[in-house]
C-alpha cells in the first residue's frame, strides 16, 4: 500500500477538526471550573448546578485575551454550541446570547452526545494520557526504511500493551482500535504509507492532546496539511505572515549572543523569521544569529524543570541545530521556571538535541511526560 488514499486523508482531516473542537472545549471547561466561572447558581428559587452566565463568559474570554472583542467571543462560543459542547440549561436558546442567561457544558450534566467519532477521540485521549503517565518502553526512537523516528510505537507491542492494560479483549479488536485511531488522525504510520496492522511497522501519535489550544483556532476551518508535531507544540501558534494588521507581538532583533559553555567556537544559523503569535501578552523574539557567535569556557548549561499545566508548557522553539527559545508566555510554566527567549536548547529530559532542529525537539517534548527538564545555554 503506497498511502491511505485521498479519501481517507480527507476524512481524517475532517475528523481531526472535530477532535480539535472536542479537546478545545474540554480544556476551556477545566479552566472555567478552576476560575470558578462555572458554579451552582440560583434563579427563581431553583438551583442550576455547574453552569455559567453567558455575559460573564464573554467578559472572561476578553479579559484572558482569548478574543479581541465581544462579537468574536460570541462566534467562538457559538461554535461550541453548534457542536453540542455546551447548551442552554433549559435548551430554550439555540443561538448563544450575550446576556444574563445560564449555559452549561454537556459533559457536566451527562448529556454529551457520544457518537462513534466522539467515543474514538475520548478513547484515544485516555490511551494517550495513560501512555504518557506510566513507565513503559513503548515509545522509543526507532528506524524504518533507513530513517530514524522519535517516540515511535511498534504496532504489535502497542497491541500487547492494550491487552495487558485491559483496553481491548482480543488482538483482533485491538488492531481494529488501532485502525480507528489512525483513521481519526490520532496516530499515523511514520512515513504515512501504511494503515495500522498488527506487526513490526512503526507508528506515532499525530495528535497531542496536551497542547494548549487557543480558542481562536475554532474559527479557522482550514485543515492542516502536515502533522501537528511539525509545528511548535505549545500555547503560541504560528499565524500567516500576510502583512495584515494584527494585535500580536512580533519582533526580529539582530543581535550577537554570547553563550557560556565549554565548547569550541562554532557557527550557527537560525531558520526562524519574524512570526506573529496568538496573544499580545506573549514575549516573542526571533533572533538573527551571527554566523560566528561568541562562545567562551564557563559554567555548565542551566537546567530548567518545567511542569506543564492543563493547557501546556508555555513556550515556542524554533531554529535548526541547535534550536532556540523564540517565545515565552509570561504567565505560563516556562516563564515561572526561568525560561527566556534566545536561549539555545541543549538537551530535553537528558537527551542531547544540539544536532536536531525544532521539529524534532518539538515532537520529543510533545510525546514526553508532562514534567520536562530542559537544559539550555544561558545568554550572558
């Protein structure tokens, strides 16, 4: 088989967009619970559990820079309403209204419609989290067709694990689950040439359920033509550089960076240009490195332990061999750990990545544990 076919790829793209809505909605639900926007409320002597006020949600979205204005915020929430993620508590309003009306996430009252697609995504998310949170040797760097691939699963070993964990009762059913995960864009063959089969072929998770989704993404209908891991996996998302007006920060200073490491003078280049990101509250920098940056013998590289929260790690990597930190969310876990723009990435969880580009490093972090240890070259 030389590919899964255009029809299957189109279907996978459509299902992946549905998955993004489901995952984005769930992330928002958890954030609103944490912020106490969702709570029990009373009206006309009746208590409505686990609901939010429409007007208060719009205020919250604007305050947290998830939308630039009320009209945009309404469109975002309407998307969730259209996909049956939320509903009016009495199901009296099909259109979301910016008023003092009560709405609720269907997951909070058990009315979420579990069709076949939703069940596959929820199953895939549970399996993903289970793999990430347990110690196992399933995800490893392996070779196929003479090429090396990070964080891969051997199909037969994955099926063994599904049986051991009680996820499926038989190998045949486990193989069918693997095929459904692939068809829904959750996993993929490493070269995208084969469907899922019980055997020695290698597969990777294509969807990262832990990446923080910006709610504005719900309004973008374009399907991605490349796997999610080919872009930076964190909470800042690359926008089209059409030169149009934007409220997002993007700067490209030219500077020479001195890095205190015990290595020889070398040359580096950055593949990164000026890129706009999804919030004006983020620090973003795209350094143009000199062809011969200055190195000197000095202290060892600095390690940063970053514990991802429910919505991500809060930074962006870019560049090539080595990659560097291009942007840091000032309110995210990376900033709290002391991560700064223009630092070069030396190692991730003990694995040296100086000879890898940002795509490989991004994928390594995407498929790793929630707590990551980043070793960086500190700017001096």
